[in-house]
C-alpha cells in the first residue's frame, strides 16, 4: 500500500460573511498592509493558544447564540400552547345538534 504524504499541511476554510463586513475587513487589511489570509491565520493561532481576547469574543458569541435559541424556543412553545388551546377550546367548538 502506498502511503500518501501531505505536502501542504494547511487547511482551506470556506464561509460566508455579510458584504458590509467583508468590505470593511478588506479595507482595514489593505490600509494596514495585511492580507485577509494573514488576518485569519492570526485569529486561528490566537484560538489555538487560548488567547483571552479571542476566547472572550467566542464566549460572547456563544452567549448570544444561546439567548437566541432560548428566545426561539419560548416563541415556539407559546405558539404551540396557543394552537392547542385554540384547537381544544370547548367555547369555540361548534356543537353538533
């Protein structure tokens, strides 16, 4: 069996961001003479070394995501409760003669 050797140890990342975020990030990188590749490599390195600033940002994102999921669940639960009440409400059901 032939063993494959990975000559390029890097990984490619693909993700979408808003047009405004992309444009502004690109603009700042250009003004600072930094490529976006270098910027995201640095961010990944900060994550891999547990840098407190980047971990704080990740924690904040996690908390916002959790709050959004809780809010969505509350809305879903209330919608479900109201639909059950509406469906099973004896005051609004038509009576059969």
